[in-house]
C-alpha cells in the first residue's frame, strides 16, 4: 500500500474470497458489469483472480443507472449470455423494471425461487474503492458461514422478532420461519443472487403481522446519517405514519401518494458480520456494512410487482431479539460469538478474541489484517 491507497495486489485475497463465496467455477464466463464510477482497481483485481481461478472475465461499462431506471438493452443481452454476472458497485439493478421483467429470479421463500444456481448467477459486489483489502471482505468465509448457521438455527426456531431501543423504538413482527431469506451458509447461496461481502439475515418479509414504532438513522441511497432520525409508525403491517427524517421523510410521504401499495412494511433484517464497520458503512451511501451489523427495516411495494419501490435503512440505536432472546445488542454486536462452535471455527484462523472482535487497536486504516 502506498500513500494510503491499496495496490491491486492488496485486493486479491478479498477477490478470491468473493469467488469462493459465490461458488464461481472454473470455466465460467463472468461479466463484470460496472458504470463509469466503479473502482477500476477492484475490477482489475477481480479480473485477475477470476483468470487465475480458470474463469473467463469480461467487462461491460454502462452509464450510471438510477435505482429505478431502465438497464440498457445491450447490457441485458450480455448478462443473459454468461454464466455469472458481477454487479460492480454502485451498479444495483433490483429496482429496474426491465431487469425485473427479463432477468430477475424470485427471492428465496417466494413461489418459484430456485434451489440450484441460476444462469446468469448474479453477484452484487459492494466494492467501493479499497473494500477488497479490508478485514470485512477478507474475513474467512467458512467462519462466517459457521456464524450464519448458528444464527439461522435460532431464527428458524422462532416466530417473533422485536426491535427496541431507548429512543422509543418498539416494533414487534411475527414472521414465517420457513421463509427466512438473504442468508448464506455455504458457497453460492442464495441460489438466485448473492452479495459480497455478506453477513445478513432476512427475518420478516411482509407476510406476517407487524406493529409498533421504529427509528431509522440512515437510509439506503442517502449518504451519511439522516439529518434527523426518521420514525415509522406501523399498524397491521402498514406504515401509518412517518415523522422526521428530513427530505427522506418527505420522500416517503410523496411515495405513498404517488404509488398505491408502497406503504406496506416489507422487511426486517439484521447483520452478524464481526468486522462490519460503522464508520465505513456510514460513508457508503448504500450502507451495506450497516446492514451487516445492525437491525434494518424497509417499506414499499411487493417484491412480486414489476414496478417496484423500496425505502429501507438501519436502526443503529436499537437491539434485535428473536422470541425475547437478544441476538444483536445495542451497538450492533452479535451476542452469540462466544458459542463454542464459533470460537473453535475461529481458532482455525488465529486468535478467536481478535478474529471475532468488532474493533481492534491493532488495525490499519484499511482494516486489512488477514
């Protein structure tokens, strides 16, 4: 690393981690779909690691696509022609109507969701500059999957998720424990699309009951913390009131008027990645590391709709419990990291206390210690 900027060689271990996590296979054709603001060094590191793995990388650069904007026809055709497509940050196509119509696969838990890897298999690579050199991206996959399996077992045995905090948040939602989503416990999971880095569990997907109030401290797509926290009042799984939030609070209210059905409370997730950084997560306008650490909620239209709208964000002043058992404490730490199986898995890579700590004074500015 020179002058605070990582070399491409600093990024390769993280790139190899992505290949392993996504189960990219030798012989796969892999499209790196980027836009003009995507990080060139990250693309180079991914391409080099893919070639060494025996896959065939190729690059396609588009103009920036708005969250709900159309994807260029040539890009849709290119994606359809390969085995794997990597959406390189800040590319994110989930809200695009023509992508949803042509290439989207149903989310796990929904009717028709795949159980085997689809073609093209989509990887959302959350790769802001330097991410591949961080401990968040270089964290051992098998250790993270061990944590995920423990988390999933607890959530799958429960039926009620509660988010609460001293700010007045008290949200209770009942969920279908057969429809847990967005978890990765092994390579190439979920079968339709994965993210990298990972470390998240989807609990409530809008199909159960939900009531209470919840404070959001950041919103996806909005840089930094919200100018003032946004509070949602939820009654019978609908967002009945929006208070505060500055411009994003007003945007929610405009959305409800413009798009019938967009006021549904559709999402409760939480993170369990020990190395997810609050500071980096706030700097990233998509806040992916916040989602890998804290409770997270969302509203909007049904995922099944082609015309899709979604507002979501992090609850950084709250904890999260399953059937009364706190899993994410106030401050965003997973409470089960002392589990003997997790510590034994960590010991295969080094000191469990260090590996499972959120912060360490030994860290570099990049957090890349692996």
